[in-house]
C-alpha cells in the first residue's frame, strides 16, 4: 500500500539551466501515465499521402489578408489520406524546432512527443530542437536538442516545463531578423508553434516572412488554450480545454455537495477565461450550478452590473422561499470586461487618474460622466479602492486584479439587505468566494487531451515532412473512435480577419466566443431555470485515467460535434 | 464516448424536506462508485465475539474524569475476535439512531451504510433512524427512517447530505432532557454519533446521562474530521483526512508544475486546519513544497510573525540566487493562532475596541502594549483594517477572516523590497494566493476512506448489538490488507482529559496535534531543506479509484503505523 516514487534524470545541464524534470520525483499516478499507450488515428499508422482541397479565403476581409500574406494567402487545406505506396513524405532527414507560446495548457508535452515520434517513425535521423522559454528562445537561439531520454519523463505529463513557455512576440523587423538568423544557424526545415490565437497569428507571419525571404523553414501551428477560444470547423477544439474544465468541474462538484450538505453558503466560483466564457459554460454543463453568468450573453443583451446583481439576487430570493439558503454560482474571469458601462468607467478613470489629483473630498469624481459616477458609487468600497490604487506601470487600472466574485458577493449582500428591510426577503445569505485558475492549467492531461495532442504533434510532423507551411495542425471527427479521427492542416490565413490598430491593418485570428445560437449555450439556456430552483448538481469527481468516464470528451465538443452532424 | 447520467429518486418527501439526493443526477464516476464493492475485515465477515481488555484510565486527570463519568469511567476496550458459535450479539431487533455532527468529511455516508448493513446482516428486522441536521435533530426529534432505497444513492459518495449535519451541542440539562425524550419516543436501543473531538465528548456525556437515568439507549462514537486531529493508538486516524489531503495535494501538485513552467510566481497556499496542521504536513509529504509552515512548530519555538516572514524571505532570496523566482509555500489555516504575539495583540484589540473610540489620529494605538503596537505597525495596512473593521456580533476580531496567505505575501514583499534596496536581493517576486478548503470536504471518498468508514460503521453496529456504550468505534492495523484490520471499541473516557472553564472541570478529548517528535514531522523536517532549494515537486494527480495508487493510504498514517511497528 505504500507510495513508490521514481527519480528521473532527463536533462544534462544544471538545474538552473534545466527548470524541467531534472532529477524529478514522480508520484505513482505520474509514473503510470508515462507508459500510457497513445493510440494514433488509422491514417497516421499506415502509409498516407496528402491531398489538397480547394483554395481558401479568410474569416473576414480576404482582400486585406491577401495583401498581408502575399505568399501564403489562399492555401488549400491539406488532408491526410491512406496511400498505397509505402513511405510518406521525402527520405530527407529533417531539422525541426518546436516552441511553446503563452499560458500553460495540459497536453503541450504530448504535442512535442507527437512531433518527435513522427520524426523517429517516418524521418529517421531527423533532429528536434526545443526552443526554451517561448518565442524569446527562437530570437535568442536558446534551445535544447530533444532526445528520446529527454522527452520520456514528460510523456502524458502536465505543464510546459520541458522547454517552458513565454509571452514574447516576434513582431518587429529586427525580431523577424533574429528568428531568421536562428532558422539559418540551425538549418531548420521546420518550426512548430504551439499556442493560442495570437501565437498562431504570429506563426503565420513567420511563415510568410520566411517564404518571402526564401528561407526554407516552414512553420506549422498547433491549437493550444485552456480557454477554448481558438477553434473553427477544421479545428474543433484547442487542447487543454478538456482537462482544465474537468479539473475545475471536479472542484465545483465537490463544492456543490458541500453547499447542499451545509445548507448555508452561496459559493461564488470565478473561473479562468478572460476573453471568452467557454470554460464557465462547459463547467456549467458538467455540474449544473444554480446560476451561471456567461460574458457573451451579458454583452449581447447589454446588461449592467446592476442587472447581473439583480439576476443573482432574484434567484437567491426565490431559493430562499423554497428553504434553500445555499447555492453555487459560476462567474467567468472576464465578466466585467463584457459589461459596457464598466469598460466606460475604467476608461474614464484611467484618464482622470493620469492627469488629476484625487482629492479626499471626492471632487475628482465630478469629472466622471453621470452614468459612470452612479456605477462607481454602486460599487462596494473595497472595489472602489482597488480601482483607485492598483494600477499597472502605465497608470492603468488593473482589471485583472479585481476579484469579481467578491465584488458580486458584496453587491448581492447589499441588495438582499435592502429587500430584507422592504420585507421581500427573509432568508439567510453567506457568500464564499473561490477562484479556480492555476489549478487547472498544468494537471495531468485527460486521456482525450493526451491522445488529441499526440495526434496534433504527429500531424504537424507529417505536414512539415510534406513541405507544408502556414497551416495549423487539424485533427477532426473527434466524436468517433480515435482510429477514425481525420488528420490534416488548415491554412492559418483562412482563420484570419483584420483589425485596425494605430491606423494599420493587423491580421488576427478572431477568438471563438461562446455562440448564443450554438448547441452548448442553447442546451445550457434550456436548463438553467430548472437548475436555478431545483438542485440538479452533478459531481463529476476526479479525472479517471482507467475505467468509467476515462474516455469521455467534454460537453462543449460533444454538443458542437452533434450539431454539426 | 458520451457521458451518461442516472436519476435517483431515493427519498419520498418533498425536496425542501429532503435536501439530499432526491431526484439527483449522477455523473458516470459517481454512478460507478455506487456499486464499488466494500471489503470487510475478516473478523466482521465471520461469526465473532467480543473480548474485553483491561480497565481503562483517562488521557489526563483520571480522578476528575472518573467523577464526571461515574457510570462509564474505566470501561475496558472491546475487541472483536472470531467465534466458533454462529450468530454474534443477541437475536434482538434493534432500533438505532445515527447523527452526523460538525463539518463535512468524505466517507460519512459509508459509516451510515456500514451500520445499516450490519443491522441487515446480523440483526434482521432492525430499524435505523437518521437524525436530520446534526444533534439538533436529536433534540427536536427530526429524523428519517433509513431504508435500503434511501441509503443506496449515497454509497461511496461524498458529502453529508443524506441527513445533513449541524454544529449544535447537547449540553444543558434541558437539552439532555430533550435527547432523552427522543430516545424514549423512538425506543432507541442505540445511537451512533459521527463527529470530531467535541462531538465524541458529547457522545460520551450522552452515554453517561442515559446510563445514569436508566435509559436503555447506548451511544457509540465514530472518529470524523478532515483535520486529522482526532486520533490515538486505538483510533489511528479520523475518516475524511485521507480524501481531503489527496484532493488538496492534487491541486498543489498542479500548481507546482505551473510554478515551474511559468517560472515567475510564488504560490502561497492556505490549507484547512485551524487547530492542528496535520493537513498541511500531509500535503507537504505528498507534494514536497519549497516552504511549509507547521503551526505546532511555530508555537513550540515561539516564533513571531517577523520570524516566519524572515524564514520565507530567506528561502526566496536563496532561490533567487539560484535563478528560481518561483515556488510553492504551504500555510495552515490556523497559523496566526499559533503565534503568541498575535494572540496577545488580538486580545488587546478586543479589549480596546470594546471600550474606546478609535480616533483617526491613532491615539488609541497608545493603549496597546509596546510589543503589540510594534506588531500592529508591522502588519500590512489591509490586515490592520481587517482587524479593526471585521468583528463578530460579540465585537471580537474575526481571526478566521484574515487571509493569512495574502498577509504573508505582503509582508514578504515588503521585506524583499527592503533587501533589494540594501542590495542583498536581486530577484523578482510575484505572489499568488490560494485557499483550499471547501473543495476537499465533500469529494468522493478514496478507496481507503470508503472502506475504513464502512468498517467503522459496521463495527459501531456490532458494538451496539453487543450492548456496549460510551465507546468509540476503533478499526486498526490499517497498514495491512483490509482482511487483517482489527475491529473493536475504545472507551471514550480513556481519550479524555479535563479543562477548567468558568471555574468548572469540563471533559475534553484533547486534539491530537502534530507531534514534533512524531515520524511524519521528522520525515518532513529531514527533507525540507532540500525541498527549499532543489525542486523536488511531486504531483500526485487526481484521486484514482481503479489502478495505480488507488489503494494507497496517506503518508501520515503510513509513517505513524511504521513508527509503531
């Protein structure tokens, strides 16, 4: 019954140089995951060839995208199909680089394992370099050669610590030059960029740049983000979303049973997801909370903070009448970014605080517009102070630091107190706040994410081997058994639109927001009234790697696939 | 691959009356746990008899305990042993009540299942009543008859929602009278009290009272608390500790990999456990954090808040020199209760705030003793305000509301800033705070807690059937396979000492604190210097119910058993 642990010594450099699994100690579950077999889609297990589809366009403003990507625009999607002739791609040995870009997501290590194994299986003698610390590693040519021994301890493990990540971008002509120098120095045939919407946009710019300058290095992107907001028809989901949502849902389910057992707390749970509310929606579908706030809906119907507060308060009152003085409420991290009046207030505050002295008497407040002044007064004192005091180096209010869940608790408390005095509420209200974020970004990837990531990486290897560039690795048909998954690449330019910034058009991969007409939101919307009043809590329990539910995929993906079918 | 769910309709009353699993929806993992087989110790599977040991004493002040429990003091421990004659206990049908008392702990439902199954197996035709909402349910005679259908949906499930819990105590003569009336009304042969140290003390008082008044109702206690501070030689662990620590350790492990991957955050994790630091110690043994603060040690060596801050800051500096600007730090919820100077400050503040006006100029501060004034000034402003503003209905400072982890982050920041200016620190420091508490109290119990609780409940049934009272259900030899576990009961009076309160002796079961000479602390102490500087993080991963690590028991128990052996 004792816990055994194993020590790996994967790296060769000093600990400070290798922040990874150098002499790491592994738990039994971690160890067992190391040898978890990763099934490949059939098409990757047998000889395959690549078939191109028809010319692609862009997600919006194709003319502008065409101008920004003269060498890449219009590339057809590539699809891997079984081939009679043995041996896919060329016989050439490849030199490939890989980089992790942006925030952590469970499964990143498996993308790298997938690339590595492709090279081992199909382009023997190839070399894989891991750029350290994100895109900065490309610019500074900081890398490690990834060997079988180096990679092994990271297989099916969470985190990005194999080569770490970073948030730098390759943007300026000088930075592109540095990337080029690295590509030439290492004689790179290809580069795989594992990242979110920004990083994949960057990957495409890099691909365009290399091609424009006749640098041979091809670039392939991989869709990563726990936020789930990088997806399209060809890329049904970003990796990490499945695992992160299941970890959060385990916690939410536990808190729900606690709420029901104790009978006296309202748990306000803030979940990661600043731009889009996919995580919150998915966790709601997994656990059935009493109240769920979806940022996209708040924005669409132009709700004010008062509206949101009233909605929560109304449900609390109704539940109070039924004898329920407890509940669970999910809130997306980015909620206040979705509320137009809050954005307005913050913009005005940034302006005022940059130029004026904040006087004790509060005369400065007169400079706020009427609506903003009202909103400011409506906010709890602690939040007012936070808005005034905590500013970033540019003097801007730090919206990210506002603990939305605590703010809402205070606002609901105030509103309930009012109703109590009016005699319309007789219940008891005690709020408990939670923020689930860092707990979910580096968990051991689920079987789904493990397999999906491995296929994404393997596919990226195949695409590079076939001479493709400017594509994002695309694995589809995810509702079917792994054997039947489809594998290919989608033109990154096809995912793009432009945004006007500083008078120039900038290419962007539009974030996929929660669609109010999409199947996941509609399912949620059809059930939330029942969830509000009746307690339909589900506790998904901890992620299992063997046995029941171990191969389940998340509700969002399942519903979206169902709606497509 | 789809997620299936099952609806149970266990209760018969309305939802408001049955806050439990009435028409609950279950996840696949929850459903799979329902039919998880529960092995029993061999002695419970075959005919057994009860053998009494020798007369017991008390944990302290036996003379006073003898006076307080004239009818029960000195009871021998009872041990179940195999018997040749079939049929244990009498042929009598029993009427038994059960109550959950205090905070939730994973496994409570299995104790009830164990009692129920014992009665089904060995005293057919018996009745089990569940008192609703804790001890108040006994006093108000609020109960539900527990049937096979009612209990089934709760088997191996987390939470206390089958009958809910409560924090009331049966203390006054009137309350004892009410309990007596319920016992008579329901014609109870026995009552099982599932609770922590206070609740088991209460159980013993109830047993004494019933016997003193010739009420036939016998009382048996069961050791419950995630805090792990109710244990002794005969009761090696309280249930729920194993599951809760594993849930927290899953989260800590994830945060560790995140810390290492990101390389720029110090995560300060506060863990439940107000009185004792067992949870923090166990989580440290499971995950190997860089810094762990154990309250009992802080108290033993009389550390000040400044000492604790300096200790953390020193490690941060050393790590900075090695290039590590990240780390994970565990802090017990009750930390500041362990610091003598803080207790002194709070006592003085309570006094001052009760009588004096707090003037803006801060003259009131002059009333603090010198040391307290210094400490107050040392505290971050937000904490000063919290101490001044947030008081309970009695006007007392609410220590529980102080977010110790945030306080420490601010104090370490200040100290590092100082060292930076002195030129002795050149690193970067960013703190992230976490509190893991409610997430762990109601998770699906581990295989260990599921089995242990079932045995505790089954044993409680056996003890009542054999006419025992005033004992706590005791299951031992937990390091061995379940078949070899020992089963019996220990006199609750043997666990007791007295405390003098309001001039009277009060019986108390002393909380088991972290022993600085005990095997778990010694193991931790022998490794913490290495953990501080080298990164020996272990990520235990999510609790598994099948396969690797699914039958592991926690380090604390394992080490304590090892030290005994």
